[in-house]
């Protein structure tokens, strides 16, 4: 069974997501990279079976930068 790294990138700017994805792939071409524009969607993914049912070793690195929150504080 092949172990792989799984990265979760959350940023409301698609360009930043793309730059992060290319940078990670440069160092680990087998990495699984998942990107989201909304933090709520990323949280749903983390709660889902897609995240918890992995058969390989998964290390999660979450890179988050949200310029405009979707909820007022």
C-alpha cells in the first residue's frame, strides 16, 4: 500500500490555491491536493466519509487564508 500526503488548501482566491497546488506538486508529485474557496465546504469535507475512509496514511496540512469572511462578527 502506497502512503501519500494529502493537503487541504482553503483560500477565497483561486490564484493562491493554484500557486499552493503547483508548489506542493513540485516537491511531491504524488500528493493528493484538495482545494476549497469556502471554509464551510472544507469543514464538510473533513466531516465526510471521503476524508475518514482513506486506506493510506494521510497527513493533512491545511493552508487557510480567507480575505472576506462569509459571516459578520
